[in-house]
C-alpha cells in the first residue's frame, strides 16, 4: 500500500512542478488541484434507495433494515474512497446519523432526544452519504443519491386504561332481564393497537346479579326486586391487550324502579314523638301514586290504634276521686274498686295491674264491699260507671258474669240490683221494694253491643232515673233493646251483701259462697246514689289525651270533607282532587296533651277507597301501616324542703289555733339536664344540671309516726275553706291527714302551710314526729319523705338567789346590752358566741381562778348587773326576780354556753326556738369547750347553757 501512495505522490509533484514551470500564480494551482481531484475522486458514494427502521420509545437506537452502509468506487484511494458523513434532510427531526467507520462506510442512525410514540408513531426523511473528497483540506465532497428512510416508533405499555366517566348511573324496572343495562367505556393513551385497545372488562364487586362483556355492556343475570334492594353499587375495571388493569375503577349505580303500583309514596314507617312537642305532622311528604289511573273520588280513613295503651288510649292516670273532681262530677261518688289500703282493704286479694288501677278477674275471685260503704237505698236516681274489657264467654250456653251484685246475705238468694254480662249482652237488674202499688215494674234492661265482647277497653255509664235506664258507652247513648218487668221484692229483715266480680249466694245452698264469676278486667267502678251524671262529665271522664289532629283546617282546600270520631282516633277525609287529598293528608298530625304521656308504640293505619269514572277498573291502593313511637318523658324529681325540727311553748299547743306544723314547707320539682350550659367547652365529664319544672300533684299524705293520734288529747286540723277555695279535698284520721285532688304545687304548699297540730295535755308530750309524702299521677312520681319533729319547751321555776348567783359568774363581756327603742317597746338582749369568744372565755375564766384580781372582776360584774336592772325598770320593763320563768329545751342533751343576738330597731320579737345546722355545729364546738372549762363553771354553767327566756307572755 505504501508504494502505491508514493507513486501517487510522485505523480502529483510532477504535475505540480510542470505547472509551476509554465508560469507561477495561485490560479494555476487551483486549476491543477481541481484537475487532480477530478482524476482522483471520480465516483459518488452509494447507499440503498430506502431504509426501514424501528426505534423503541424512550430509547435512542434505531434498527435499520438494511443497515446504514455507504460504498464508494474510489476506494481504496484515500479520502476519495472514504465516507465522512451522513446527512439527514428535514426540519427539526429528532434523529442524527453518525459514521462509525470511514473506510467501510458503516454508519448508525440514532435519536437526538427521547422519542414518544404517543406524540408521533413514525418518521420519514431523506438521507445522503458524503465521501471525504480528494484530501484532508478538500471541501468538494461528493454526495450520494437521496435515500428514503421510514422509521416506525415501537410502543411501550406505559399507560393504564382510564374510564371516560368517573361514575355511571342507570335505572331499571324490577322484574325484567336486560340484554344491556348500560355500557361503560375505557380508553388507553398508548399508541400501539396492542396497548391502546381495551381487550377486557371485569366487575370487581362480588355477589351481585350483574355481568359485563368485552365491550363493556352490563346486564342483569336475574330479575331484580324493588322490595329486596332498591339500589346496587358495583365497581368495574378494564384491561388493555397487554393485560394492564385500569388505575381507577369506575362506580356503576343501578337504581331499581318498582313496577308502577298505585299506592302512597314518601312516608316513614316509624314516627317519633317527643312529649310536650304539641301537634306533630305524621306524613309531611306523603303523596298518592295512581300510575295514570283515572280516579274520580277518593276516601281516606286514618286510624290511630291505641287499644293496648292503658284503658284503650292514653288517659290521665289519676285516681278515680281525682278524675271525678277534675271533670266537675258531683260529690258523693263511691269508688267500689279503690287501691288497696288499710281503709279500703276489700280489694287487697284481687289481681291488680301494676301500671294502673286495673283489676283482673279470672273467674275465681270476688270482693265483698263492707257494710256502710254504699247506702241501702240508692233512690230512684243513681249512676254506675266503669271501665270494662271483656271477651267472648266460654262455652255454648255461657253463665252470667257478675260485675256488681247486691243480694241477700243469708237465708234467701234474692238479687236486689245487679250488673252482669250474659252471652255478650249487658244486663242491668233492678228489683224495687214492695210498696202500696203491687204491680209489674221494669226490672231487667238488656243491651246487645259488639263492643261488650271485643276484648277492648270501653267506658260504660248507666244512668238510672227509674223507670228509665240509659246506657252511655264511650260517650254514645244506647237505649235498651229489651226491658222485662217483674214483681217487686217483698220487704224482709235480711241483710244485703254488695259484691264485685261475683254474686254472693247466701241462701238455698249448704254453705254461702260466691257464684257467677266475672272473666275480664274492670277499673274505676263507681256508684253515685241520688244523682245522675251529666253528658259533659261523662265525656270528660272517658276522654283520651291523645289522638289525631289537623293542622290549619282553613288550608285544607276546597272540596275536602272530613270527620272525626268522638275520641279523635279515627279521621275520615273525602275529596275528588288527588292534589288536595295529598295536601290534606300531609296536615294530619298526632297530639298528646299529657305532660307525662305513656311511652310506647301507637299503631297507625291509613286505608283508601277509590272510585273511577264510568265502568273502568279502579286501582287498588294498599294500606299504610306505620306507628308512632312516644318517647319516654323526663321524669320529675319532687322535693319537699322546710324546717324539720322545732319547739313551741305548751301554751301554743293548748291554744285554739294550735301549732302550725309546716309554715315554710316548699315543694320543688326538677329534672336532670345533662347538657352543659352555654357554649362552654370542657374536657371534664358533664354533670347533670337540675332545672325546675311545673306540674300538678294529686295527693299529699301527712302521716303520724310513733303511734296514732289520741283523739282524747290531740288532733290535726285544717280549715275546709282552705281546701275548697283551692278545689282540693282531704280526709282526716288518727293515722294522719290526706289531701287529694289535682292541683298545682303552689296550691298544695298553701294548704300545707295551714295544717295545725293541737294537744290539750302537752305536759305528757315529749316529741311528735310527722312525715309528708306527695305524689303525681297516682303514685307514678313521688316526692322524698319529709320528716318533722316537734317538741314542747319546758318551764323551770328557780329562786331569786339562784338567779342572782347565776348572773354573777358571767364575765363582764357576756353581760346583756339593752337598746332602748321607745317607752312602749320591749327591750331584749342576747349575745351570739363565736369561736373567738369561746377562747376568750376560757382564758378569762382561768385568770379569774388563778389571779386574785378575779374577785375584783366578780364585784364589778355584780355592780354592773344591779345598774342594768335599775335602768331596765326606768324603761318600763318590770322583772319579777322572785318568780322568774326560765324555759328549758328538753331536746338538748349537751350544755351550751348562754347565747343571744342583738336586735336592731324595727325587728320583731321571736317567739319560737328552731333547730338548725348552725346550732348543731355550735353544740359540737361547745362540747369540747365544756370539757376544758368544766372545773371552773360547774353545774351552774351547764344549766346556763340550757336556759332560754320564755317571752310568750310578754306584751308586744
């Protein structure tokens, strides 16, 4: 190779020299070089006419087919036969071509920047090859022809499928199978078909009656039910053909629409009622769906079912006497089924419902009413009232079931009057006594009513105005369908026995016994001799405190007719416009006027009757079955407060007015509120806050403790005017005083302030204890037991000498200080000891006994006492020292130092001595002092601690 190059160099030098010899100059050199280049670089480089390449995105290497190689026929001539460059023609192409080997002409195509298939999938451009010319400094390179390069970008699966919508929603009708409910669609941003196409969809949520195909169509695999499930929420994902799942699942919500069924829509089954909230709408959003049915008129019946609450509904649970008083019933009513007590013990053996005064008779019990409770002669006018719940009688031919019976006690078996049930008929028997008119008279009155055996509570009132007998049931009037006559009963001297729940058979049997037992429940069985009850009172006694109501009657709309039953448990509305009917039913509400209603469920039923135009088939509307849940009312805490111990002089116990027992009694009712007041935020546990509330009471009992009162020397008294003006009643006995009647707490306070205790022989009285307990709703809520202890202040006669000596030993700083007010006023003095005073007393007393100056102090005290006594006489207050009266408190067991309190001008003179917590505290402190100073004070000091001035006889 070297010899060849030398030959070429020699040839070039020869040519150069020859040229130079012909004439010098640059032009000649250039021309010679061109001639030389033309002779040396004779050929252009050669490349393929087209190339196909592939580049993977995010990579810089292009794989070409065929490989990038340029050939030059001038080879192996240096420079002319070598490839120096590849040039790409095009604007802003992200590629470049580099020469790997100049001699072999091998090159490489590569990317100058990252290639993104999503931006551009393929590139086409022109490429040319350049040789190196004739020499290292030669610029006249020869270039090849233009070759077309087509490059395809290979995709990488870098993107996950994404759904076009974040959520899909569809509505289907129940009971159908759909080929496609809806279609979900996902896309992939990758550029290649392999990675950009969605090859599969999948439901992620398990146990749902749905399936999805490869195209994203969702269908149901079984019939859907609106009642079973009204809405389905399922998650769906997608996969591209590279099996890459979607980054975010999509939510598909399928609502199940019921097959259009006529009925009431948008109502709540459970309705909560908070006590005290007044009238509350039951169905504020209800409306009727007719499914485009032609309706000409509509009748709605709303029924509140409360037959299992109390006696048929929520009524006041006061005692029968209190209810009679509250409704304005006439006096003289006799309760035949009162609560068992010491005075009314004939009901003690009967089965009683714990919640109310309801007596259950199982066909084996009866109660004898004691003699004297009901008069023998009821007169021609009287009233019998009762609550009764009774079912069908057992057996084909049922026996009589006696409610009330007055029969012969012995010898015979005559029924003078009776009330019984026989074969679901209510029968009242009244046999008049024989008189001059010996004729047939009405004796049996029969009523046949379905309610007698429907196992529900009903209120019965039998008004007798002989010979006319009228029955009121639940406020409605019923005349007897059958009246039979009988002969009068001949007079006899046989005693009569009044019974309840069975009839007494005193004759015609081997042994007197009960017969004709009652099966059912009774309550509030009363009899009123000599007078009939009015319709107004009867309605009040059986009135319900809960029922249906209509808010804003004036806005019901035109064409709406409505009707309530007497107890307002049933409401009927009629109209021909569906919109007006909807608005009317939305105004139906529940109301309970009781402050403390009975908690529990009240069932509610709404039934509908539809009339259509012409002879069209009318739609059928299902009933609405809901219930009202009455929540538990806040329970009150009734508290009695006042002075619980005091003493009075014996003269007050003996006086005509006696001693007022409860002058400052206070009745307060409160409830616990757990909410913190205001907006104060604290991490400490919430403490209950007591808030006062107002409500009525129905009785207060004043019991005598430690034995009954002795009517020969003591009694409890209360002016009846105090009761009547407050519409209360009372009963008095040796066991205590009972005040009853529905009234406010302030009324009961005022009455209790006037209770007096008298004792004609107080000398034998040590103490008397009393207890008060009040109630609301017949014992449903009771107060605390307030105990009171009263005692008699004893009088002790002491001599003048003892009195003087007792005063001499007083230290000078304990001497009484008198403040003269006027010549007609009383001057009193007292000193109230304190802890500091006790300490000073002890110190001074020790000095009196230790230091000789004590004698001087005693003389000074004695002289001061004499001067004070003379000044008292000048103020028109004469003391009889020879017969001085000193009152001793017998309730005190420990000696206390003499105490007093300075009275300022205008203050009243206290007559009574009452115990208090401060007195007990002083007593404890002074017991310690007594142990320290016992040696100095002796017995006279102990006696001094128990003395009180008896000023009850002083003029005011």
